[in-house]
C-alpha cells in the first residue's frame, strides 16, 4: 500500500513538476504568473487524444506503438509551442511595460478564453480513448508499478534532465538565466530579450504539452476543464519550491504529488486537494520564499 | 578617424535638463575621459550612447552609422560595450559564465542548434568557454573562474565587469567610474589594465572622478557641467582651464 501510493505520487508529481516548470520559468524572466499555462497543458492533452485516435484509425498504433507515441509527443509539442508563442506575443508583450496588474488580468482572460474556445471546438463532454499501455501494475522489485507509470516517471525525468542541461550549459540557457537576473543588463551584453522570453514560453509549453499527452494516455480521458485544476496545482508546486527556481519547481511537483497520493491513500481521498494546499500554507508561513527560493519574492 | 560622434544631444527628465546639446567626438585608438561634478550628465550620456535612453534631440553616430533608435543589444552588436558605476554583474552566475554571457553578441548558434545541442553547438560552447577563460586571465581572475560573481571581492567584481564587456569584442569600451572604491594599489593595476586594453586596439571612453587616473591615462578630457560641455582638451589644458576650475570649486 505504501509503495503503491508512493509510485502513484511520483507519477502524479512528475506531471505537476512538468507543468510547474512553465510557471516558474516564465516568472523567472517576466515576473508574471502565466495563468493561461494550465490551458496549454489541457490543449496538449486534447492533442494527445486526438492524434492517438487518428493514429489508431489509420492503424499506426497497432503496428508501431513507439513511433506513434513519438509522433504524438512531437505533434503536441509543436502545436502547444505555437500556442505559447502566440500567447506571449498577443497577451503579454504589448503589456510588458504596463502596470503590474494588467498582464495578470490578461493572463486570466486568456485562460478563460482558451477554455471556452476548446469547449466550443471540442464539445463540453469528456473525450475518451481506450488505454494503449497496460495500466495493471506489475511487480518491479516487489513494488507494484504499471508500465504507464514507469513511462511517465522516466519521460518526465528525461525532460527535466534535458532542461537542466539546457539552462546550465548552452548559450541560450545562460542568456535565459542572465535575463532572469537582470533584464536590462542582459540587453546591454547583447542578448535579445524578446527572443529569450519567446523561447521561455516555447519551452514551458513543450513541457506542459508532454505532461498533457501523458495524462491523456494515463487516464484515457480529457475535458476542457482539466487545465484549471492542474494549473492551480502546478502553480502551487512552483510556489512550494520557490517561484522562479527551476529545481524548486521539480521538487515542489514531486512533493505535492506524494502528499496528495499519501493523503488520499491513508486519510481520505476526498480531502486530497486540502492536503496539497495545507502544505502550501505551512511552507508559505515558515518559508515565504519557498523551499529552494533564495530571494524573498515580493512580487507574487 | 572619428569612431563615435555626437551632435547636439539633449535629454530632459521632467524639468531637469540632463544633457544640453552635447557634441563629443572620440577618435579611434584614444583614451578619452568624461569628467564633471556629480549630476553633470555623464552617466546619462553613456545611457544615450548605449541605447538605454533615447535622447530627445541630436544625433549619435558610431563608425558613421546612426545609433539612435536602436535597442541596446543591437548597439552592443555594433561594437560598443560598457561597464557600470554600480556594479551590475549576474550575481548568481560564475565569473566564467558572466564572461560567456558577455560574448553573447558574438556567438551565432541559432535557437534550434541550442535546443538540439548538436555537435557544432558543443564545439561553439567550448570555444566560447576558452575565450572567456582567456579574458579572465587578461584581467587576472583565472583562479576565480568558478566562483559566483556575488562572492567576489569588490575590486574583482570591477575587473569581471570589464572582462564581460570585452567579451563582446567591442571597438569602443565605455567605463563608468571603474576606479570607484578601489584602493591605491588596485587603482594602479586598473590603469595598467586600461592601457593594455587600448593596446589591443580598443578605444576607451571613461567616466572617472579619480583625477590621478584621468590625468594619468587620458589622451583627451571632456568636461560636462549641468549637462553642457564646458571644456575639452589634453589633460594639461584641462587642468589649467579656468571654467573647469570654476565648475569644480565654484567662483571665488
């Protein structure tokens, strides 16, 4: 039971962490909470189901499961990257120098807009898809874990390692960190700030799309509203880890997933959201800058 | 050859005229100092040249190209780099990373390359790192390469700022009070460093309050007071100029 809940928590946490990264990275460079980020994840989940349905209809998933999964991830990533890019260009860049509240309201507006747009385009009922990978747990070293959970955890860890290397090692990653620390100075050393911000949105959207696709495969079900709850949870994870801090978002996501899963398993599954937010409140009281955050964040 | 030329540059903040029709020409290969009492408009002038502020009037040309209206990163790519009066390093990056970021205007790997981490990008990162390391050596910070910028001493931070500015391969380097807060020995080292930078073919425009530095290394000195240029000449001429003495000491 305990191990089972831990595995469930890690899989859930991996998804939260991937979405939380988008919140934290955008906050890092813009000091903006991109409230529409959860909707990007939701669109990624829709695309996962739509593409899988299509690939199944043409017979690709039956014969080439790995190839079709890969194509689903790439397709969703490209589509969501386009949405992220457009979102930044349309809803945030024109308000870059406006009063702090304006982009926040713009973000909430985009969130509502995207939810309703997807509802109109795809209908307000759940979209379902049969499970592709076996979801029954198999015992790995005595731990009951399903192939899907292994897939989700490993894919997430792979993406997070990729992101860490990118931010730490590449020229663009350094430009991103420099922009987050001092935007004006970054411009003065020759960094194109607009490009860095756009790329930050693209990367965050790609990570969210991967989370969306995995959730779509995991539950075999999406609706237009899943981005709202997941977005709030992931935002909580980002704040828990220290908003603006990349390892913090990863840690926050996993902690939140574990707390929810253990709380649901041992106390009450109806109160699992309460545990998540209780943890957040405790952390904010004891450590307002989050678990790994260094600077006190006056801007949240 | 004139490298940087400004004509009639004016900048007003509210009711305060920070710059009033300033005309300055900087010849290639020279060390030019910009001096004047506090609030004379020296840093505002730097901000106009580097694109941080847009002047209200006037023209700024660099290598015969107009600079006004360009974004700071574009001006950096044209070959102007600067340091700051109040140090502005990327505090939570290592000394080496700071210099590598400074070389940003130079490296050319595109978005896709950086995302895919192709061999070519890795190659470029290595070249960049070794170039950055050479610059740290040039300013004498090799043993501090892996230290976070915020953990460096004050004098080291000043030198790191210079190394970062040099990383963009500038033609013109603007130094804003590089000797501020330095002890006499560090100041001596700094003067040697500035001369060595010039020997590498970089033209230098310098804001400085330390008259020993100004008179010791400048080929030309320009004096601003209340946003206006009141004198220009060799260090010896400036030291004898009654208007300059008046600006600094007041009338008797």
